[in-house]
């Protein structure tokens, strides 16, 4: 028989959770920490050779390829974050 969860008391703890000092069920476990996404470096447009601005983002820099260029939607596709920008 599996041990009872020390937090909720009414669920049986299964497999790996038994080895913990304080067994808890999967329902009572806290969610895993979220790993932030960091924007990758700019990608170059195959048509105009400019760096592609992130998808759906405005830019005051006129030196970036945008959706008006026929190569903007081609591979390699731009990311939705600016380089080194975090999604949080």
C-alpha cells in the first residue's frame, strides 16, 4: 500500500513521490518553475539582406526588414521577441 499524502491526506502517493521525506500526491505538488524564453539574434532576410524585425512588433528603426518585403515571411522566420528580450 502506498503512503497517504501529507498535504491533502486523502490521496495515495505513487511511484517516485514515495522516496520524498514528506510524500505528497501529484495534485498537491507545486508547478515546476517556468523557464523564460529569451529572444534569439536577428535573422537576415534572403531578399533584402536586412535583419528581420520581430513578428507583430513595431520598429522605429528603418534599417529592418518588415512585412512589406516579400522575403519577410520566408525562412528563416523571425521570432516574436527582440534579441535578448525576455517573455516575462
